C-alpha cells in the first residue's frame, strides 16, 4: 500500500507492504501495548526514526511541523493496524482527538474523543478506527502534536 504525502510543494511516496501489515498483526499484545512513542511506531512500520523523516535535521519550525505530520500519519497507520478508514462508508466510525487551548498559555491539551461517520474536524488521514486508540495516541504523541498544532515563531 502506498501512502502519498505532499511536503513543501513536492510529493513523497511511502510504501506500506503486506509484510509490514502482517508484522503489525503478528506482534504480541494490543497495539497500545506495543506503541510507546515514535521510535516504536517506526520499528513496527519499518522506518528509521530519524533518517526516514522528511527533514532528518529540521532547521525551521515549519520543517518540524512537517516531520510531526509525517509521524502522526504513520502512527495512525500503526494504530489502525493496516486498515484504511473507508470514508465512503457512512456507518464506519472514525475517531479523532479534540484539543483545547492550554490554560497555561502554551500549546494544546487533549480534551476528549469524537467520532464522525462522513466528516471530520481534523485531517481525515489522522482518524483512528478504535476509540481507545485516540487517548492513547494523544498521551504518547503529545510532543509531536504540539509541533504539528502550535506555531511559536513568526
């Protein structure tokens, strides 16, 4: 399965092979038990945690945000265990995180979980097929979520 990402006006293609999907399914324990952050997702999905990022040595906040989107997109594939949300199927639930502004003034906090049948309040690529995965991802990928959602420099 090929995943296409548009980055900085160019497109990169990432392959998710049947072997990678089978590797995910064959691992013991639940996916939540196997994922503890980007490094474990990268290992599960067959990526190098630094070298395979769009920007292995990010020099700008925008490059960090692009890396964060890549990480979150690959993490969604891992949590969904090779299944692709079907946005033509109005009965299939697609779960996503809802964030609110952090009262301390920096970034966002995980607030609650929503689901949508045919629409989404966030990028559809980041939707998960199981509700329990959403809070787990929000907790384990908080740093990446902050890089994706928060702009701190002009």
